[in-house]
């Protein structure tokens, strides 16, 4: 895999939680589309348009079946995880408008919001899985409740069971944390939520899960699952996706409409497409290159094997945590001994150092690329009490291509930095 990622020859790339490097075979597939059959999809009658449409069809099938384990008709292609959250927030706020035989009609809304309604999420969330729900709560005048994780960054089913009640209409939480490196038992949490209120909708933010951990949206039992294509799945920037449980798709309003979303249009009204409901969200020409690239990337991860990816990342995490144990003057966020609840990300700070300065030093002297700051999790930084002291934390995050020897370089570098 390293020969597919030339950057790894020069740098130690430990910023996979922000975005991963794109392997050459994925790039080749995108170039092939642009050079050899770069036509628009769907409505073209000629052969190249048909070839492009088929390539997109194949990509959708790969992503749905290999990455998420859902029906391709339940997969909406998005720009990133953030857009997935926003698509759902829009649909929860706006009732579905469509033509029913004689003209426009409004469908009953997904949720009948009342002043007692509650939206629940957690303090661990990335802003992308927080702000859309915060704004939704303001618009529909619902109560907005945030659950606290354990001090070492775990989300527990029993905490959700205590908070969710008959007024809770919607819960959003993450599969894994980008700022603590913890993973959560999604199926058990969804079960606890649905037991407390079977009518409550559940959204899972899989940005740090997809492509790193096995994902089976049906086994998870969630209603929505959003992810980024440019992180774990090794796809290009500008790609991501949203799984929506099939029955809900028919009742959801797409945020954008226009070409590509419809079955028929008159001068007065329109009927949205029924052949493939998820494509009601494909307003205008989609990011064809990105979709084809993501489809190939998902195949690439599948060829490696998702369990091997997970195991490799955990081995590197364990190695790093073990190596940091005897380094003084630093603190680590997230569990340090319980590897079963970890993903391939380790977050830390060095005493008396701003997090950004550590990251700059690691790059300048060792060419180790880490990310520093709040990681778009400001509420969590306040919860941990590290905002004023360190301006966030430093994160080293892995993928399958990272090596034990690279982790050794990081351990040695941190030993030198903390020794002054
Ligand atoms: C947990 C989590 N959720 C959501 C996002 C947002 O992803 P994107 O920038 O692809 O929309 C990120 C990005 O780092 C993340 O780590």
C-alpha cells in the first residue's frame, strides 16, 4: 500500500482522522473517467454517457454493499459527513412537498414538534454533528440536551437510557471520537434509545468509523448513518455519504431540488423521482469523479479487509500508548489501557506547550504530520478543561499504511521534546 502513497516516502503521515491520503489505484480510476469517458451521467443517449452512468451505478453499489451493508437505494451521496447531518436536519424541519395526482400536497412531517420535544446529542460530538441539531432545536423550539461522556471519552448506553424519554424525538451521536480516540458500542446505544422510546429517530456520525471499523448499518439499528469518504474509506476530498432507512426516505424532503431529482415537471408543480428515492438528493450534476473515486476506494479497503485495517490501527495505538507510558510531562486523553474501546487515534498534550507548537515541532524536525487544536470539538475541549491551557490537543491518527517504525519515531520525538 505504501507504494500507492508516494507522500509516505517523505513524511510520517499521522493525520488520517482529518483526511487520508488517496491511493494511486483510486486516482487512476478517476483519471480514467476524466480522460477516457468524462461525460455527464443519466440522461445521455450516447455510449460514453452510458459508460459514465454505469461507473456511477457501480460506485453506489460498492459503497452501499461493501462499506455500509445496506441497499444501494438507501445510500445518498454527499460532499462529506457535514452535509449528511445537514440533509437530515433539513428533512426533520421541513415537511415533504410533492405532487400527488392533482397537484402539490404536503406529507405529514417526520416529527410533530411540540414545546415538550427533545433533541439529544453529546458533548463529545464534532461540530458537524452538533450545530445542525442545535439550529434545528432553535427552529422547531425543541429542548436541546447534551449528554456527557465519561472523563475518558466513552459514551455509555445507560446514560442514553436515563435521558431519552417519550418526548425525545431525535438522538445524534458518534461511532468514534476524533478528539479522544474512543469507539462506542453503537448497537447497544441504539437499542437503549429505542427501548426508552421506539419512535425516536437515531443518527450516527460515522466519520471516524467508516473505513476504519466494520460498519453494518442494519445491525446497528440506526435510522441514519453519515460518513466522510475522504477519511477511512480512502476516497477523494469532497465525498461522503448518508444511509437512510428505506421507509423514511419516502417521507423526507431533499434540501436541494432541480435537475436529476424529478420524475415529471409541469409549469405548476413537480413529482420527485420514484425509481431511486435516494437520488432525490442528487440535485444537479453530482461530483461524478468523486463518486467513481469513492467507489474504487471502498473496493480498495475491502481488498485489504476491514478487520485487518482495524487490527493494524489498534496495534499501532497500543504501541504508541505503551511507548508514552514512561514519558513524563505529558497527558493523554482517552483510555490508555483498555484497547478494546480505542480506535487508531491518540490525543495528548505536553506540559507547558501549546498544542499547535508541538505539531509544528514534530513536522519541522521529524516530518511527522499530526493535527493540533480543538478538532472542531470546542464543547469537548471545555469539558476536558484544555482549551485555555493548550488550545486543544495534539492528535496522531493512523490508517493501514502506517508502520510500527513510524510510531517509534514519534515516541522518540516526544521523549526529546519533553526532555526540553
Ligand atoms: C467525528 C467527526 N464527525 C464529523 C466530521 C466532519 O467530517 P467532514 O469534514 O468530512 O464533513 C469529522 C471530521 O473530522 C469528524 O471527525
